C-alpha cells in the first residue's frame, strides 16, 4: 500500500459505522468484545454534538484504516487535558506507520486546543502498545486503579 495516499481528517457522522467497527475490533483484541454497548447512533450523536472528536486515517481504496477518538476534560492538578479514549489501526495496516501519523496528529490537535497534557490508558499486558508510547516522552503512572459505575447495570438507589 502506498502510504502517501493516506489522509488524516476529522470524522463526520457518516463515519460512525466504521468507527464502531474499529471499536469492536479493539474490544476483540482486548478480549472484551461483549463489553461494547454503544450503537452507531451514539457515535453519530457524539460527533454532531462535539461530545468527542475523532481523527481518522483514510485510504481512497481501503476506507478508514484507523482512528484516534478523544475529548477534553479539566484536571484540577494540571488544567485542560485531552483524553485519548480509543486509538486503533486495523491489524493488517499496522506496519505502515499509520499509528504514528494518527498519534502525532492527535498530539498536535491537543496542543492547538490548548491542552496542557494528554492522557490515556493502556492494558498492562499490551507490550506492543507500551513500546509504541515509549517512543514519546510518556510517563506511565502506577498505583492508580480504575473505578467505574455503569448505570442500568446496577440497581439505582
């Protein structure tokens, strides 16, 4: 594949089916396919309302090859932060440096939007991803655990 024909752009609502497909591919890789509860309409609504932004890597013949889905939040210790929720390149295209193109564009966009830092999660067993992130001035933070509450899964009290 000719990488010169790969373009980066912001997603629009019409890209939502491809975005959900990438999310499901990531969930399969993370051995958590059954945890994906979102629908195409969730992505359409989120893009329209600017709840989140998605940078997609596209090829004229292959369509969307990868994405970086992110949104801002305010850190009381660090100020405006851009959170990278999902970052994935379809498996068969991972050797073409598309991840680097996407991640660099995400970092540039975070700076352009006034973020003081970026943040994301990576599974502790995903050494390939951790190796990728180590190419940047990444600091992995130990000692913190994720806490979640899913509404509709527990009884409302």
